[in-house]
């Protein structure tokens, strides 16, 4: 039997630092106490108003009541344990989600969808779709070679740490992206206010 080491909020960063790069925020996120737009640091007990939202992947906040009911926890647990590749195998749960999503939130002008797990993969696939669309459009206009794969993007932007997204990511810490191969895509100064 494997015995799990007792980890406390005070030694989370130290423990992680032994095995991986642990240069994230100096906070130990409290999964139980965090609610709505506020999260708690388990080490200090400090409450924070969340403007980060995990790079906008937690838009509904933390521990939303509709996502934490016993029935929903059981459903999500079953899905998390099995982590199905839904582009290849299908489940009732996926069909229920897609049907509900289209009935409730998708405009009638949109008839298709494509799902990925996470922001960087979403951006990767949006980039591939837009490049495919633009190159095909240029072929239809008479171009004989592939033109239309450059991506205009903002300076100081974070779009992820995967393939194409690295060419669009230009954040404060160059160690996050400095030695990775990148495309020479046009970058423009982003509109911003500095305090």
C-alpha cells in the first residue's frame, strides 16, 4: 500500500519545488472555502477578490452551487476519473451537454461546434481553422501558394504555452518562452493603462 506524505499548506511550495518548477503565486488555494468571485489562501487565511480566474478559465467563479450539488459532484467525478477523448468516443453526458449548449446558448446562425480541454488548445484550434479558411480564401482569389498564415497579435499577451500559442505569448517573464521556436508574426502594442 502506498502511503501518502502529509502535506500542509505551509510546505506545499517547498514540496512542489523539489520535483518541479514552482514559481507560481505565493498562495495555497483553498478548494473548499473559495466561493464565487473570492478565493482563500490556506496558509494565511487571506481572502482575495479574483481578477485572475486562471487565465479566464474559471469565469463562473469557485464552487458554484449548481456545480457542487451531490448529483453534479458524482457526475463530474465519473467523467474526471475516465477522461474520455470525446472526439473519438462518445458518452450520454457529452450528448446531453452539446444538446443543452445548442438549445440554450448557441445562436441559430452557428450549426457546428468543436470542443477541446483548455484555453491553449482552444487557441491552437482557432488558429488552425483561421489559417485554413484564409489560405483557401486566397486560393479562391487566384493565389497559387499558401498565403494567409501570419497572425497579428498584441504585445504583452498570454495565449498559452503550447505550439502556436508560444508565438503569441509575450509576457513579463521571458523564462516562460525565451528558447522555444516561434513564428515571426507581427506584434502590435496593446492599448493599456499603467498605474
